[in-house]
C-alpha cells in the first residue's frame, strides 16, 4: 500500500490540465442540444401528438395509446439523429442515486429480420425488479415485479448514446419506491393549498409553482491518491488521517484562483450540463482546500431535482477524464468544512408573482407577509420532520459543527423584518380596525421592500434563512437527493396553508368579514411562531440553551431523528396530505434506518481491516527499526550515555506498543459490538445499537491511528496524508 502512495505522488508531478474546447462561441448554439424539449417536440411530433403531450404536461390529461405511439416514434427519430442506440427508464430509487436499464431499439420483424422499434408502451411503462432496490419490506425477495412510468413533466434527454426517459418507480401494488413519486404529490399539494390562499388577494391566480435553486458543494481528489485510500474508495470519507499543518486557517481558498486542472474540469462539466439543458451558472472555490461549488439558475422543483441528480452523475464521469475523483460525502475530511447542498426554495404564481418577494404596495406586501408567516409556522410545527428529512450517516458529521447549520431548526428573517412582524401583530389588536388604523398599518407594511433592501443581512449559521425573495434550507447534505427535503418542505407548507385557510373560513362562517378574519389569524400565527425566529449565532452554546428554553429540539442521534417520521405531526403532514400512505411512510423509515446501519457497518469493517492489516504492521516495522537503533546505541555508547541518548526512543517504542495493543483491543471490541447489533431483531434496534455501541469505536480507533501517523517515519506510512490529498493539484 505504501508503494501506491509514493507511486501516486511521483505520477502527480507529471499531471497536466486536460484541454477542453467549447463547441461554439455562443452558448445558445448548443444549450439543450441533448434534450427533447418543446422546440424539438414541435419539429419531430405530429401536431396532434404535440398538443397531447403539452396538455399532459400542463393539465395532467393522460395520453392514449395512439398518441403515446406517435410521441415514442418522434422521440426515437430525434434520438437517432444523434446516433442513439438504446433507451432507458431513468428513475430515482431510495439508494441516494439513480438507476437505469438500457434496452436497444431492436426487435424481430414479421419476416424474421431485425428492425428498430420503440413503441408508446415502451415509452410509458416498464417492469424493473422492485425487490432489488430498497423497499422497506414492501416487496418480498420472491416478489420481483415493479413499474416505472414516464414523468411527462420532465423532458427526455440523451447521455452517451442512450435516450433517458425520466420516470417514477412504484411497486406492483402501487406503493412509491422512489423520490420522484412523493415529490410530484407534494408539489401538487402545495400548488392547491397556496392557490387557495393566493385567491384571498389575487382572484385570478390558477396555479402556484414551487421553485428550487440548489448549490452543490464537492471535493476533488486526484484519482491516484484516491485509489491509494481504501477508506475513501469504500466509504467516501477518510476514516483516519491527521490534520495537515495548513488547511483552511488562512481563509485563502474561498473564492480564490481556481487551479488550471480544476478549471478545465469545470469547463467541460458546464458544457455537458448546458447541452443537457441544465442552467449551471456559478462556480467557485469553497472554504476548504480542494473544495468547490456549482450552482444553477432556479427551476421548477421537479426539473431542478432531476438536473441535480444528473449533475452528480456527470461530475463523476467527467472528473475521471481529468484524473480526478469527485467526493460528494458530507464530511470526507476531519477538521475542515464538509459539503452541503443548499436548497433555495420559493413559490411563484402562474401570473408571475413571487410569493416570497415584497412589493411596493400594501396589498402585495400583505400577501408576502401571509406566506412568510406561514413558512415560520410551517418550520415551527415541523422542525423534527425537517430534521428527519436531511439526516444521514454522512450528514451527521457535518451538522452541529461550526461550519454548517446546527441541528436546531430556526429561521433567520433579518432584524428589521422580524421587528416588522412584531409591529404588525401589535397593531392587529382585538379591537376592530378603524380606517385610520388600517391606513397606518398599510403605510408600515408598504415600507418592507425598503427595509429589506437596505438592512437585511444573511446569517450563515441559520438552517432556514430568508434571503430576499426565497428561503434557503442550508442543512441538506451534499450527497442527498434534493427531493428528500423538498417533499417535506412542500408537503408541510401545503398542510400549514390548508390549516391557515380553514381558520379564516371558520371565522367567516361565524359572520366575520374576510379581511378581519385574515388579520386575526395572521396575528395569531405571528405570535405562535415567534420562537422559531432567531437572528444570532446558531453555533453558540448560548443558543443551545436558549433554544431549549423555547422548546426547540436538538437531535444529534441519527436513528432518533429518522424516527421522527413516525410522530403524529409528521403523519398529519405526510399521510394527511396524501404524500404517502402508512405503508409507504413505514417503508421510508425502515429504508433510512437500514441505510444508516449498513453505512456504519461498512465503515467499521474497512476501518478494522486497515487498522489490523495496514497500520499495525507499519507500526511494528517502525518499532523494529527503533529497537535496532537502540541495540546499536547500546553497543556504541557507555551505559550512562546509552541511558541518556536512548531514552526518547525507548519511550517511543513503548508508546507505539501501547497504541498497537489499544488498536487491536478496540477492533476486537468493535467487531463484537457489530456482531451483537447484527443479531438484534428489528431494524430500529439495529440502528440504535450501531449509533450507540459501534460508532464510538470509529472515533477511538482513529485517535490512536492519527497519533501513530505523527510518530512513524513518513517514508513507510502506507496511506496518502491529508496534506497530499488536499493540496496536491
């Protein structure tokens, strides 16, 4: 293994940037080339087929078999212009990745010869093996059948001569086994609920769309160094490694000059993204060394999520061309910033109104405040559910550190907007509003755009921050499917808006005017949600104490966080809004617990292997060198001089031996703890046991190995060190 390290370092000296050429000087010449968008539909589909697919996209009208055949034939004709040979239903199972099975455009004709064929039936539906993907016990191993069904709202695209058709993935009995199905349901729910509230102000609103702008953080490591680190290869993170003398202390990497090799990787990534219609716009160095970020222009949530999944796959493919490996783990390196995936979320009407954007009119700002206040209440009521939506084995290393949002959910609005809410609540007293009071209220509310423009800062310690015309959920992990948090946020928002509207309707039924009812419910909601607002340092110990006094939760135990999906409030949202049925929700819990357990199990096994088969033998080799040196000193010097000159080496031999013994003991104990956990009956018990009994050993063993790294001769240390992984360009 040590040979691999030094071979890699030697080869790295010869690395040169891979040259990349733009297809054209104009981005518009190749943007969306590989997407079957509306322009290409018009070109390759008959008029009636084009109208049918647009009607299906915009109004949810099902396609009949005849139209499906026409669309499939047109789609194939377009794909063949790019020499496409295969097609696949591209879906998002509960694996934190995507799945695809490629089939060729090939069938036997009536004369026995080979023909190229692609029918509407093949386009709309296929049957993959549902038992081979995480299903939480919904499917038995002998019950294989599942279905993928075309999501017409997300356009087909081409990758590597394969036509990719975005689909949902459900079991034979109809349960969702993916992220897309519940996401589409959550988006439909928030559309319906938000539209009803909008009509209190804007009667002509017919639809509300949820938008998402994600920010993807990632690390790049040279592939040779990556291959010399089995822990990185197997788990995505370093399970050992002493900190580099220099990491991010000087803050000199963030927004710094991008290395040439990385620039060319980014250039090719952007080109391929743009060909696929992914509107990536921003690239830069992140805070940690060899850490970077990519961000697009916002899009519809469903499409944005598809694009993020596609980007993560593209990053891996393109990085290999540039002799890099992309690390999407939330915490690949101890002691420096990990990687997140900030979700910038907004709601917009079909009339072009951003519901989180203030206006210059009092009426427009009342609409703005109504939706902002409902976001506050949504997060306050569903803090545990939001926490459950982003928790994972990887993200647990990042959340709560002074680098990422804390595990405590809170919302940052900015001091002036927060003060405005308090002022509005104060003015909306129980007494009936006079014309003068209404005018004063309206004058105050009309000042909101000015306040936000001049006085609202950002708070990077807030997990849910208002950033001018959207809310930024900063707690999602870099490897996560955006849908995990978007399902919860949009479903919870739908539930909150439905409750808000029901309160207004109930007061109207009692004889109160709509305007007065709105004011009353708005005031109650502002007051009830006040505890979720926080403007200070989310990293501070004082905030932890203050949050506890406010009744906010702080869950740092992964299985406990996952189990919050079973809370009554979570069920009221997810089952009540028909995002999941009870079986599907139980499936999600089971899958997340199992994923956590297996990831910790793998980390434990690879750490034990590296510790016993690589680190301990290296320590023994170095220990023998020290003993040989001591024997030479004894033979060369007098007993008195030997005692003086050899004391430090004897102490080092002793320390190394103690650490070897501790490592062996801890690995044995960890193995036994793992065996004990594996034999527990339920998935809940296993997950809790892995969190409480196995995870602590990962930290303890690492401490000993990291100390040995400082003590053992560099020329025999078997694994690439942090200074090499993070600073070798």
